């Protein structure tokens, strides 16, 4: 998959095999200059191997790596204009923060480092911590030191390998915004490897979703979420309800499908599978796009909306919303998220309900795919040990 040419990083036909195991199938990828790009996927999908090939820490089995107009495929890591930030930070414990950041400049024989180190520490908002040792800083502060130490060398590309994995949830969310701010200020290409969907969607301009050594889909976070092209992407990025259906008729730019004893409508432009009459389709809709009505109130549902009936099997109050699981003849364990604005106290397990949504929020996927691809259980079975790969 390729975006526009002329980007900072261009991978052409790059692959990696270990004996009979293929960690990365041949892929073409262009990372636009100055962008924040994420490689997202479960453990063992090939994302770290791809990053290591860009860094020069792994030799590709085939293909080329170009940075700008330079072919760097045969260059060792230290000759490539890239720096890598790892999850472990790898700071020098005996050096203070100032000297950790200055290390790369001093190693290159630069004598006057004060101005550059000062600017970097200000960029990562650690100016007042300059004379502390790494062990005196929090995990988030240590991570910012690692970023400053990498950026002071003015790399064309900064590679981030699960950089926030060791942080707790609150600090991780804080650092997501911090890294995005730093990237915007310095304007350098960031390539970020993560298994965390929220992390990728919060920070990246463009996300490549990887699965089993291949890029499943490439796009902006909003596009991937709203228009998934495979069941893996639909399930891996958030939650999707997938309804088995059969194409029935066409209605203008929409198609009408039969699911059980009801008919549903969706835009043909949002189908990534053939829509021939009689063909099978998986109709997807996100849980937060659906409204939930008590069966007694079904008459008040506006015309033209997709609707299915069911019974509440379970509900969970999670503060910002209530998450319902609905048993429906059309789709078992149908999930609906309802914001807690005006809670209907009648909506308890056992209640008959009608689910309804705007047909434009539906998408169609190829029914030959597993509806469980990309879910937690399915992802676990795909883990192949990326460390070895």
C-alpha cells in the first residue's frame, strides 16, 4: 500500500523471512515527510520487524529502504539519518539529564553543546530537571529525556518502538499528547510502533494496520474507524457489530439486504465487497451509532432508519455511557453504547427493545472473512512472538 511519493521514508517490496517463517510479506509503504505515522497491530504481526529494517537493525530479505532520495538499504544503523526510542528508554544511569541529552553531540566531537541541550530540554519541558539523574525522574520524564537525546542529533526520522508501554494509563495518555506536541513543533517524521489502538489514533496522522506480516489497511484514524475494509480492521479498531446478510435489491445509491426476517439499508459506496443480488455480506455498525428504544416506544422511531428487535441480555454502567448486550435473532450479542444523558430506567436485562440507526452509518464487508478476526481471542491465536521475528 502506498501514499503519495516524495516522502521521507519509502519501503519498496521490503520483506523479512526467518527460515520458513515470513515475519513481513513484501510491502510497499511511503511515509509522508513530516508526518506522525503509526504501525499498529497485535504481537507478532511484523510491525517491530518493519521498524528495525528502517533503522538498519534487521537486514531485509528483499526490497529497499529509502530515506528521502537516499537508498540506505545497505547502510549500517549509525550511518542512517534515523534515531530510535525504545520502551526501555536506555538512559545512562550514571549521567545526569543534561549529559544524557548532550551525549550524541559530544560523541560527534561537538564542544559547545549548551545552547542545543538547553533548547532540547525546553522542548520536552525538563529544563529545571537538568542536573537530576534518571532514577530521580518519573517514567514519563525519562521517556521525554530519551526523545530529547534522539532529537538533538537532528535525525530525518525518529523511530518509536512501543515507547509508552511501560507507563500507567493516565501517564500514557498524557505522554500521547506530549509526543504529538513535540512532533508538531520539530516537524520531523515520527514512525511509531504500537499495539494500542487508542495510542495510534490519538497521535498519528496516518495509521498502517498490520496483521500477519501484511498491511491490512492504511489511512487516517477517522477513515480506518469509519470505513474499515476488513473484519480484522473493523474489530481491531474499537468494536463492531457484524450482521450476516444477503443482498436483496438496490435503491438508488443504496443496497437493501435481508438479515433474518428484517431488511437493512446501507450505502453501496461503503461496501468493500461485491454487492450482486443474492450475494452474502457482513453488515457492520459501531455500538455508539445505535439508539436503543423500549419496545413500547417503537412507534416514535423516525422512518427510514435501520431497525432490529431484541432483548437486553446484559448492561454495564461505565460512567460516561451504559453498554448493553442485546440478544437478537439477527445478531447474537449485539453491542450498543448509550451516553448517560437521560437514562431510561426501564432498560434492564430481560426487556424487549428496538435498536435503530442511520443507514449511512452501516458498512459492508466480504462475508468470506471470519467475523471474529481482530477480536481479542482471535488476536491471541495469531501472536507468534515478535521478539523472535
